[in-house]
């Protein structure tokens, strides 16, 4: 039986995948085989020795100690694209509220509650202070053309906008999803000087933290409107506040409110609603659960953030040996030599690496004894070894 621990409330549509007798799901488990979570912060949590995998029902994994997991051979999954439509719709909403002064207008209209029958006349008299602009004909810059960025770019075209995209790491799959009408910028600086709106869809890395700062703002048109539904730390908030004061940036819509941004003119703080739809939560839970289930039952890895994608076709009645190890020379020869010396014939095999870690799947018709598993685990550099039956 596999034990699945939940660290957040997870949609039942995902947990239902673990409903048969081979699984136990609970929020309190001392020896879980896998953990599924959303935003729970795991950095101060002791990782159980039994833990084999973590499924993040969402894209960001900053709340998970990735390096510690890699060192222990724990595979961490996320769910790229599962909440893309929800975030896309909120980005478009942000562009609209930034353009039409809707938030200020609604707040002002609410203030008229005690004006009685005078409200209609006051509305007609005062609405002019909330004049805005339309999206059609304006230029949108999309930085990061993954699942979310591509959807935003395509829908912005449908709204009549000109769209310029920039992504030096654009994958082939993502490129297929992108409209041919999206112009491709040769560099970030080239894009920044041309756009009326900017939306950011890049991961938070050491190289991207605070990358939108005074230097980048100086390259932009005066009055640019910026959407940040990726990560708050991508923006240097002190420089953003100065850019808002000077008029270089007219509006900053962020899904990541912080105390220094609250109450600042031009900031529209959204309370981290990017993936907060029933549909997105269900999609993320289903995707994370499927990935965990597949890994536990077959050893295959898809959408891991710390291990390579590694999928070996299933063949019935075989035994499958799964090994995580440091990506260093001679690891494969040590493992296979040990198997050969003990009369274990390899039926099929797959080995892939990612950075400092490697993952090996070995299929055999012979059952590998517990003693042999322990010997493989004792090889210097091996982080994890387990064996499963493919039925």
C-alpha cells in the first residue's frame, strides 16, 4: 500500500485517483510514500525517510526544498500548464482594469450610497474623472512564452492588440501553440522600448530576481502599464514606486501584494488570485495525482523539476529496478556489473541525467533480492533504490 500525505486542501477530483485499496490518503501520516500540496511551506519540515516523491499542485516550487529532495533522491513534480487558462484570464482582466480605471471608479460609485435619488445625476457628472483607454491598437509585450504567456499573446491578438513576444528558451511545443502573428523580439531591451503594456511570465531564479528595476524602466515608454502574475520578486519594488511617481509607469497590476506597495498610487494589488478558480485547482490536483501515481506504480517520471523526464514502456510480468544517483562516471557500470555477477539479466534499461542527478530504470525478468537492493544502495553516489513489479 502507498501512503499519500496532503499538506493542503486538495481537490477531490485529484485525490479520487488514489481511492482504490492500494492507497491511503490522509493529512497526518508518519511514513508517507508521497506528499501532495499547494502552497504549504516545506522548508522547515523534516523529510520522512519513507518519502519518494512530492507533487506540487501548481507550477511554482519555491515552497519546497528542492536541493534537499534531490540529495535524498526524492522526485519533485509540478503541474505546468494546468492553471494556465485561469492565470491568462486574470492577466487579461488586469490589462482591462489598468486601462479603464475600473477599480477607482467602482470605489467612487460605492461612496455614493447615501446620496439617495441624486445618484444617477452624480454618476453622469462624475464619470469623466475615470476616463481610460482601449486595448485595441495598443502594443503588448509578453516576456516568457510558455503555457500562460502563449495564451495571453494569442488572446491579446484577438482583442486587436499588436503583440511582441520574447523568450530565449522557447520550446518547440510552446512555439506550436503560439500564433504566427506574434512578433518575435530579438532581445528584451528591444521589446521594452516598444510596448504600451508589459506582462511577465518567467520563473523566479537568481538571474531573474529584481530584473525589472530602474535600468529596465528607463528603457520603457512613459505611461507603460505592467502586469506581474508570475512572481513578486521579479520586480524591484523600490524602483517600481519611483517609476510610478515619475509617470514612467502609469499602472502596476500585481498578484503579489507587499506592505511597501499597498496604498501607492498606480498600484493595483490583487490578492494572489492567479490560479484561484475551481477549474484550475481541479486540473492541478488531477495532474499532480496522476504524476505521483504513475511514478509510484511504474517509476516513470514526467514533469519533475529536479529529475529528468524518464519514461520506459511497460511490459507485463517484469520487475523494475529504479535508481537515483549522482551524475558521475562509472555509476552505470557499477550497478550493471553487480547485477550481472548475481545472475540478473537486464531485459531493458533507460538512463537519463539532469544536472548533478541521474535516474535509471532497469527492467528484468528476475526478482532482485533485498540483499542486492541494499548492495546497490551502498554504492557511493546512489541516493535512492527501489523495486516494483509491473504485474
